[in-house]
C-alpha cells in the first residue's frame, strides 16, 4: 500500500515533468500541469513517507529500470522516510506558491522546460533520500545536481546565473567523486553496493580506512550541504535562481548532504572514534558563526538568506557532531537527544527557510530588485507577505514560542549534558560550542531585525517599493502554510517529538520521546529528571490570556486618545527616506568590531561646490573580503589553469616532436618493459 | 494547581510593584552619592501614573508593529520574570522554561523593540536598534558560558533546580568557578540593563544613547509600558543573578509567613546589589561604543575561566 | 556466407558510387548499402547469440561475440553517418566549401571521392573485425589508414594536408610497430604450429595454445602491439595525430574515426591482450595497459581545460575515453571487461552524437572556436543546442546517461582489484575533464546569444541527430536484453571466462 | 667440391648475416646522406640486399614461397617505389640538400647507439636450440627499425620521411624472413600490397603538400597546435 502510494507520487512527478515539457508551447497549460503535478506528487509522497516512518519494517521497492548489471531500488526506512516527509511537506507548499510565482514568467521564459526540471528535481531528491544502494544513490544524486544546475542557470542570459550554475555543478561533481571513492571502498570491503550491507560496516574496517572513508564522506556531502569551507557556491547560486527554486535548494537540496551524513554517521558507523565527532562539531560551529557573520554584511535579500542557510547547516551539524561524540563515549540516550536536535532543526530549517525565500521571492517580484536598500514600507502594501516573513524571521532567530527555539533548546541541552560525559579536555568543547551557538543565535536575531525592518518597515526607499503589489493568492497560500507549520512545530513540539522514535531506534536503539515529553505533553524535557523543561504551548497560552485580559481592552480604551503625528525628523523639513537607517548602516558596528575578519574596504568621494562643509554629492562604497575565495579557491583555480596552459606545449604542432615521443617511449619500453 | 496559580499571581504582582521601586532606589542612591537630593524613591511610580494618563502620538510612518511591540515586550518580560525563583525556591512557572527560556524571552522582547525602533523611520530609532542588537549579541556568549557553569553545577537548566542545588550546599558561591561566573554574569547584566558604562538610562537625545533611542517615538501609556518593562527586566536579571549565586532565604513555598521573610531577604539582597551597581556607575564614565566589546570580552574570558575552573577545583 | 555479404556489400557500394554520375545516386547507393550492412550486422549478432561463434573458409573469417559487437557498433554508426552526410555535404555544396566552379565537375569529383572512400573505410574496419588471421587483421588496419587519409584531406586546405600528413606518418610508424609485433607473435607461436601454415597466424589457434607460446617473444610482441594499435586508438603519447585529424576531416568521417575506428583499434589490442594474458598471465599486460590508459586520461585533462576549439575538444575527449577503455582492459576481470564492452557501446553512441552536433554548429556558424560562438547556439538552433549539451553531459559521465554506469563498473573493478590508486586517479582526471568540458560547452550553448540568424531546416541531419539522441537517452534507462547479452558475452570473451 | 659450400647451411647463414650487416651499414649510410636522389638509390640497394637474403634463405631452407616474397620485394621496393619517387623528385625539381635536425656526426653516433639497443633487446631472445638465423638477424632487424624511425624524426623534408618509413619497414621484412622464414604467403602479399599503396598514397600526399605549401619542409607545418 505504502509502496504503491510512493510509486504513484514518483510517477506523477515523472508524468508532470514530461507533460510540461511536451506543453512547452502553451505556457499557461505548462505552468498548470507542472505545478499541479508537483503538488499532487508531493502530497502522495507526503502520505506515503509519513506512513512509512511508522511502518514496522523498511519498505523496499524495485524499479523496472536499468540493465542487469545494476539494481534500481528504493528503500524507505525511518531515516529515509523522515527526510522524504521533509521534502514533500516543503515541496507541497512551494508547488502551491509556484502557481502564482511562475505566472510572472509566462511568455518571457520556457515554462515547459522549467516545469520539467522542477518536477525532475523533486523526483530526484525523493530518490536520493530513498535510494537503497550506492549506485542508485549516486545516479539520483547526480540527476538532482543536474536538475538543480538547469534551474539555477535557468535565466541563462545572465552571466551570474551561468557562472553560479557551473560553479555549483563542478563543485558538486567534485564532491560526488569523493563519495564515489568512499562508496567503492565500502563496497570492496563487503562485496555489495546495498546500504543494508553497509550497516555498521565502516566500524569493522581498519582505523586508517575508517578515517579516510569518513573524511571522504564528510567533504563529499559537505559540498552539497554547504559546510564551511565548501560553501562558496551557495551565496552565488541561491540569489540568481528563481525564488521558488531557491526555496527548494536551500530548504531541501542542502539537506541531501545532511541526509547523507546522517546515513553514513549513524547507519554505516557503529561507534566512531571520538575525533570524528569533534571534527563535525568544529565544522558545525565554524559554519554557523561564519555563515551568520557574512549574512550580516549582505544587503542582497536573497544572498543574506543564502548565508543563513550555511549558518543553519552549521547548527544542524553541531547536533550531529555532539551525537557522534556521545556515541563514541557510549551515551546512547544523549546521542539520541543530540540527533533529535539536529534532525528537528533540519525539519525546522526546511520550513522557515522555504518560507523566507518565498517571502523574498514575493518581495523581489513586487519591487524588481534584490537590494534591500531600495525597499521599505512594504508592510503596508503586502501585509500577508510581511506577516509570514516576520514569522519566519522570529522562527529562524530561534525565539520562543516558534519552532526554531525548540531545536536550539534541544541542542543546548545536549551540549550541556555533554560536559559531564568525559573527563578529558574535549568536554570543554561542549560549553564553548554552546556559547558560540548563543552568539550565532543573537547575531541571527540582529540580522533578521535588519532583514525584516529594512524592506518592510518605515518609508519606501524607491518608487518600485512605493507602489509594490501584494503577492497573488496561491503565493500567499503557500507562504501561509509554512508560517502555520512554523508555529505548529513550535507549540506542538511535544506532539512532534515521537516522530523521531523510529529513527533513534534504528540508529541508536533508543526510543526517547517518552522521556522527552513531560506533564501530559505540556512540557519538553532533555530526557533526564530535573533537567529543566520548556513549554512553548504554555508560553503561548500565557500570551493569549495576557493579551485577552489586558492588552486588548486597554488598547481599545487607549485608541480614543491616540493621534497620528509626524516622527521626529531631527529638525529637517519632514522625514524622507533619506533620513532612514540603511542596512549598511545597521550592520556598521559589527563591521567595525569584526573588521579583522571582514577586512572591509571603503571609499568615500565627496564633491564640494561652496565649502568643504556642504558636499554637493557623496559617493560611498564599501565592500568586504571573502577569505575562502580570495585566499583558497581563486589561487587554486589560477594555478591549475596556468599549469594546463604550460602543458599545451606538448601539442606544439611539430611532427618530428610527435614522432620523438613515440620513439622515446618505444626505446624505454624495449629496454625496461620487455625483459 | 490553585496554589500554583496563586504563586504566579503573587510573583506577578511582586514584579509589577517591586520593579519601579528598584529603579527608584538606584536613582536615589546615585543622587546621594553625587551629593544631590534626587527625586525620591517613589518617582518612577509617579512617572508611570503620569504617562498612563497621557495621550498617545503614533508616527504616521509607523505600522502595527509599533503598537504591538510594547505589549510583546511587557508580557515577555513578565513571563520571564515568572520563570525565576524570587521568594520561594520554586519558580512559579518553572515548568514553562528555565534559564534558557528566560534569556530567549528577553531576546524576543528585544527583537520587537528593535523592530519598532526601525518602524518610525527616524534615524535615531535605527541607531538605537543597531547598537542594541550588536551589544546584546556580543553579551550573549559570556552570559551563556556563565549560565553553563551554573547549570552544569546543578545538572539542569531549570532555575528551580539551580537554586535548589545552591541551597543544598552553602558557601558554594565562594568556589572560584562560581566567583568567575558571578563576575561574568554581572558584567553581562550591566550591558543588558543598559547601565553605565554601556548605556546611560537617564539621558535623552544624546548621540550615544541606545535604549532611549529605540523608544524615542513612544509616548503616553505605551512609553509607560516600555519603561515599566525595562525596570522589570532589570529586576528579573538582578534577581536571577542573586538567586543563582546567593540563594539565602529562599523559602520552600510562597505561603505562610515564610513569604514575608523571603521578601525581606530578597529586598536585602537587591539593596546590596543596587549599591554595587550605583558604586560602579558613579566611579565609571560611560565608555565609547566600540570599547564595549572589550568589556564583554573580559566577561567572556571570565566565563571560560569559570568553566575551566569547574573541573580544576 | 553472412560474413561474405558483410564484406561484399561495402565494396559493392563503393564501386557503385564510384561509377555513379549523379549526386542523388551516390547518396541513395550509400544509404542503401549501409542500411544493408546494418541489417547484416544485426543478423550476425543474432547468429552469434545463437551459436557462440561464426567462422568461414576453414577459420580464415571468424566472428565471436566481441567481433559481432564491434561490427554492430561500426555498422550502426556508419548508417547514421551516411544519412547525416547527405544533408551535410549538400550544405557544403551550397555554401561552396567544395570549390565553386560553374560546371560543378570538381564538386562531383569530390563527392564521388567521399562516397567511394567511406564505404571502403567501413569495409576495412569490418574486415578487421572478422579477420581471424592476425596478419590480415593488420593489413585491414593499414587499409583503414589508407582509406581515411584522403577523407582527412577532403577540403584540401593546407591545415587539412598538415593533419593528413601527421596522421599518415604517425599512423605509419604505429602500424609498422604493430606489424613487428604481429611478426614476433607469429615467431612466438611458430614452433608449435608449423611455419608457413596459414593457420599459424590464426588468432583462434594461437588462443588455444596461448599457454605454450614463447614467453619472451610474447612480451616483446605485446609491447609492440600495444604501441602500434595504441597509436590507432590514440593512447598517449601516440595520440598527437588525433586532434588534428578530427578537426580537419569532414564531420561524418570524424565521427566514424572517433567512434568506430577507436573500437577497431581496441579490438586488435584486446585480441593480443587475450593471447598475452593466456601466455604470461594478466599481470604483465595489465600493468602496461594501466600505464598507458592513465597517461592518456591525464594528458587529455589540461587540453580539455584550456581548449579553444570544440572539435579538438571532442578529439581530446576521445583520447580520454581511449584511456578509460585501456584502463578497463588493464583492470580486466569480469567487472572490468563488462565495463569495457559497455563503455565501448555507450561511448560509440555518445561520441558519434557529439560530432554530429558539432557538425550542425560548425556549418551554421562557420567557425570551430568557442570564443566566436559565445552562447548563441540555444537561440539559433534549439534542438542542436539541447542535444549537444545532453551528449556532452553524457560523455563526461553524468547520470542518468549510460556512460556513468560503465565508468562506475570500471571504478568498482579498480577498487575491488586493489588498484585503489588507479581508481583515485581515474576520479581526479574525470573531474578535471568534467570541469573543462562543462565550462567551454556550457559557455558555448547557453547565454544571451547574438543576433545570429535562425538556422534553416535540416531534415537529414536533425533526423539522424534525433535518432541517436533518443538512443542515448533510452539506453541509459533500458538496454535491450539481446544487446546486453551480446555485450556481456563479449565481456566474457575479453576476460576469457 | 665446388658445390660443397653452396650446400652447407653454415655457409648460408654466414652469407645471410653478412648481407644483413651490409643492410645495416646502408641504413646508417642513409642517416648520413645529404642528397635525396642518392637517398632513394641507397634505399633501392638495401631492398635489393633484402631480396637476396630472402632468396638465400629460400634456397637453404627449401621454402619455395619465400622466393615469391623475394621477387615481390624486388619488383616493389627495388624497382617500382624508387622509380616512382625519382619521378616525383624530378617533377618537383628538388635540388636543395637535406638538412637534418641533428647534425650528421651526432646522428651517426645515435644510429650506432640504436644498433646497440637492438642487440641488447635481441640478447634476451638468444637460445642455442632455436632454429633459424636467430638473434643476430633479429638484432639487425630491430636496429634497422629503430634507425629508420630515428631517421624519420631527423628529417625535415616530406619525401625523406617517407623513405625513412619505407626503410623502417625493410627492417620488418628482414625480421619476417629471417626469424620465421616468412609469414604465410597471402599475408606477405597483403603486406607488400599495403606497402605499395602506402608508398603511392604518401607520394600523392607529398605532391599535394608541395603544391599547396610551396615547400616540402614538414617541420614548417605547425598551424595545428594546442
């Protein structure tokens, strides 16, 4: 039953892809078919994988494809099912959103091709999450990369889009090479490509092999997940792609890397050495901190969100790293807690990042710019979008009572408990990581004050922003769904936690929801007695009661003595957009404080007419340095290209030279090869 | 259930009543130390009454965020306040959250405050929000380290448990780790409550102000709400500090005469802490904004020292 | 009989089109001839599947699964190229590439040369695949060179003469090395099978007694053969003629050279590999093969990375894939051999398709420089652009296209066989090729586009393009059972199981 | 009494070895040759010696089909190809000297070294019981092959490269007849036919290069690179 449901979802996606490609001459029909198929397929797979999550045994489905040399099969075990749920939940909302979003492209772009790749992307991601052997996994993995590439560089007349797409595809392919090697090493160890035969396999290998395979997997998946320092493609690829694609890319495509890590770390490895956990934890902290720090410096709305994806991937990896360390230290329950924290944040991030990108998409569509400095005051013109974006912003900042707070709280609890698990100095890592996580969260809050206030509040900064129009109904619907789910995942945390039982059972042999949920499902606890509790539902209840009892009546009474007046304009004739605080100005203090990291470069040119006190025009330009590109990637690329150019001398065009190559090879082989 | 509700009501009232008093006391003490007479301890109450009776002016540029913010700030602060033990060892709303929840609830308030600062469109608001978010962000890691130290000691993030653990073993606050943590946390407290040398709560239209700049556009009852919330926040943080480290006199329960004794203890400890703050404010001058990170770095160092010393000693 | 037909039809085609007076006749004759050859090849495949080997004239002609596979691939590519070249040469004739005299006699002469030499070229390749006698096999290989030289000089430009000269000289040297190797192999075997007896050079005979062959001689023989047939296959460092020849020959001939001829050269190599591994064990030949294979893959990387000319880019791809197949042969075993034969099949399709796309682009833009096309292909010729990008992704081993599967098998063979270093280098090199190809071809096809005029309809060319493209897509998801059976039998011939 | 040595197989081997040595000498002479016509003639003489070697071996080992090989060699390499090429030379009025890439003394030295390589490689083939002329002829054959190859590298003119290629194939022929008393007949035929066609094809190519490029200097054909 579940198998049929899942397959039907796959088939619907496939059909949608083909049909929309076939309809490429009728944009309207193509759009409807593509989005409709995407939506239907997502709903079908949502049902299937939700059912599979709680089914007793993994569901294996063989696909009638390929040649006898390989098996194309999917396997829905709890881990796969969970990620599949994440995918289809997000995909449903995004497909709904796309109905309205793609309308804007009609006539200008080939929506048939778009629909094809859009459905193909969903299809391939679903298969990545559920592939049952290494070969099929890699096929799905690369198809996903391909579809993502085509969608990222969909507006291929823009150079940025093309370059971003190529960078993404090349990096992801390099990562795939690492994965290929790692998988094949495993396969040669057990003589099979099946994931089921990889179970706990890695731990039976020699330490050297273990370490190598681990690092190969870590970096291979790290490229897709966007772990620092492999993140450079994300801030380039997310902004240039259409916003519904960015929502999927950031919401779920990055998660394929996370899925791979979860699969490897918690399925292939039994009890990994301690250092692996510490490496993951370290990378997680680095990604989280650097991600948010660079996000703060952006005033391109979508690139800002892209940097935050890196940050959140870091937070997820903090959870995973802690889980690995606990596993190494033999603390199954704590490992379960950390793993739950990581996975919970994975799901949350899919929700609120998808929401934020869709909000950004509506804003960009309304204002025709990604530059925040040209927006402003949109909350009056696009109230629903603004509200949804605000929900997303509060959620991603990890503030109660929304879902972001739950996963961060769980992470804190895991880190807190980690201190007691070992006597070695490594235990210091836990609180340090915790404090840096706190810094990250606070900076994220700062960043989202900017990201919400600059585009949505105060006065419009450009005529486009001044007459922006609210997004269409389906777009609003798509955003609202995710906003509601962000709230629900926060308030209903205790009802959501049992979802992780099958996974922790499968990975660690522990079912911890009964320990986590307290007070008849009112409160969440870290799973130890007297470990502290939270109850977001309770907080929400308090706010409701307080609001109803005090705020509402009082606000109504005070309305009578409320008058509207001009804001304080510092004595200038009226407040204009020029007086407003800009995004750049907002992040100025942090730019100064972390200047050692940013190495900001600024340039001010002022033209004077009368006296140096009255500049007639000022040009201010400020940019920061991205060390990984400047110091790591660009030099590497240049080196390789230079070497290649030197190698071209081999083919210098002289026949005598060519013959000489053969001659020398022959002589050498005759002298040393024959005898 | 009923008891729990009554406890909550009691602490709710205590927070509302006590917080202006603390502000008043601090102001008066400061005035005396500067050989002024000062407006008297009850001045904050009068201010609130006056403001509540006044009209409201809302900038034309502002949106619903502007009117919603005071309520959010006020109630999230109150909620945070209900999660800490003030008189009884058991926090009335301990079930709803521990120290982490307290910090993040205050964070929620700050988030909306910063938004409303930007909402009016006047450049002062943006200035205030930007600085507020920066400083609070930088204060976060130190605070978290200090709290980790305390929480690790108690093996819990629930404030009830933390206070309980402290009650269990007297003089524990003399342990080096506790001292370091206390120092770190009090530095953070100064930054968070916006006191000299980080911010000057008594000024207006001074280009270095932070909190006042954010609420510049507010007037009447909304301003009252925000001011009140600010002093409640100050009370909450001070209580958090003292009850985590010197939980003397915390009563087993809110009921009976114990409550009176507990309140007296609380007042005594608050007075002590206020004196310390006043001294600090009087001897220090407000520092430049870009010096603040240095102070917070010191706090961070103290916090990590606290951690390390937890397993050295 | 079947084999006779296989060989006679091309010869007849050549003769017919040599005496033909009109272009249409030549085109028709060629198309019909290659169609017939294709059918015969299919029948032969079926026959081989039914009875494992087909032989004739007491073993002078001999075809097993491997030969059948090579013949089938050659025949299908030849057919596609025949239908493509009709459109291609007509276009050339209109655009005056074939000299512009009023009478059109020169043009007709040139067309006649093309339509005569191509069947002869195909004939010699088929002959090589069915020849059992190693000497005859060599002669056929030489014949492929002679038949294709004047295809390379087809346009008579100075550069094409230069390319032909390099092709002739390097090919000549290579072939004489191959002949030397054949001699020495004969010497290695002539003790056991009486000298001067014709069967003394028959592969099937030698393969039976491969264990008794003289070891030293076989070492020398294999070295010489590897370098000799390696030259035709384009293994580094004997690869240098390839980019020139491919970039100068008319596109259909280039397609034949780079897909069919490569297979034939490898076929010869495989025959000797089987003898050698039977005599000396697999270890000695595989070490040499891995050496040359990895060298070829490595050499092609920098040239792909900084290539300016898309036809030369394709040539370097062929060198890369020759290296991949040599590596597969060197890895051997069941996996390696299956990877080899699968890769042979898939590469033939994809590479032929790539050249046909390149032909369309070249005839439309009249240049083979990336820099002068700059991303206007998709606008000017959507079908070609899409197919080109697709085939390029296929050739650089991107799933779901089939080459990924064969390369995966080869890599698995490497890691299972303990050649971890080989595997790692393989991955590194193919990543390099991937990057280069994607950069250049992506930049050529996608982009803002210039105001290039939309291309005229080209039914013949796009028809063959579509046929091959659909084959490429389908075969990635589904290989027909008989074909796969043939391929795996061929693999068993290679691995000697 | 007079027939004695003629029937003696030892004597035959001597003769063959002697002539093989002469072939080698001629090959080296070709390396140092400056005039293209002389070059062609030396090639003809070398081929003649080869034909004689073939005949001798046929005589002493009673292998009749080698006579045919000998005759064919005579026809193709001694008569047809040289005539063809001399025609070409006269038709293209080539007068200038051959200027090799490596100067003459050095190239002669290298040729000597290559002979050494030939012997080193052939050494591993030496076994007393082996029939036939044995490793001596093989050594000569390999040396011929290598020297011919080196001459190809060492020449700038198209025609001389072709000649070098042909002399290189002479080495193969020597190996064929002396090692294994020739290959099966039709293989021989096929090979010789190929050689003939190759010579013609190359001749045409040389001619066309000369026509379009106004020179035979292939070292200047360097348009295609990278």
